[in-house]
């Protein structure tokens, strides 16, 4: 289990594909992520406020895990 407390408001809402509640204005689902790259260029673990249960990682982190042949982690491309 990993708890990431690095919450970064980096979702580019103008480019992401979002399902937003008409009543609350909250993001219900993110179909396609799009990020403000300048906010995450040096971040390796983070979550976005719109989806705090999903941990996002950098490509560099993913590559290091795979090169080290670590087991137990699954990755899914989001952007």
C-alpha cells in the first residue's frame, strides 16, 4: 500500500476529456488525462485533486521499476 500526499492541481481541463456533474460541477470521471507539464516535470509520484484515489507516476519512475524488474506494480497509460 502506498499513500501519496503530493496533490498537484495539474489537470489541464481545457484539453482533458472529463465527465462533470451538472449539479455540483465536480469531475465525476476522467476519460482522457491532460496535464500542465510545467507543474509535474520534476514530480515522480502525485495525485490530482479530481481523482485522489489514483496514483500517477512519471515515465522515469515506471522505467526504473521495469529496469529493476520489481514485481507487484501495474501501470496504465493515462496521457
